[in-house]
C-alpha cells in the first residue's frame, strides 16, 4: 500500500523507512521551497503540541525553529539577543496576564 505524505521530514527518516523494509520516494528541496516547507512544519508541530500537550512536540518545534534560523543565516545567539530585548521591553509571560480590553481616553470630549 502506497501512502502519500508530501511533507518535510527529519534527515534520518528515509533510512528508518528503508530499515523497515519499505521504499520511499524523496527529493531535495530548493532553498526557497525548503523555507516554505519549514514554515508549514512549524504550524504542523505547533498544532500537534496544542492537541497533545506532549513535551516531545515542543522538542520538535525547537528543532524546526533551529532549522529556520540556520536556513535564514541567523545564529541562535542573535535570536536570544532579540528575545532578551523583547523581554526587557515588554516582559515575559510569567505573570499570567490576560488582556481583556483597551479603551481610548477621549481627551477631546473634555474640551467641548
């Protein structure tokens, strides 16, 4: 039985398939298509984590993020600098704050 996947997989998956006495068809992606497939993989792994809350899915998410950084020529240290800057500027998520609404102060109503 032939199953169609059409998705980006980890580097050792073809060998694992072969070791299970199965045959797979693969191709090497262009840089542009690779980035597009990484974005799809990011969504896939995020959805899998949301559905399962399995820590292994977070590990998969991290692996995809590292692959995206590498493909875009961005170091992990650069990402950490950006993350730290945003943390300093806007804070993190440790206080569990849920924003319900924001209302503009209409200063012109006071001046009528």
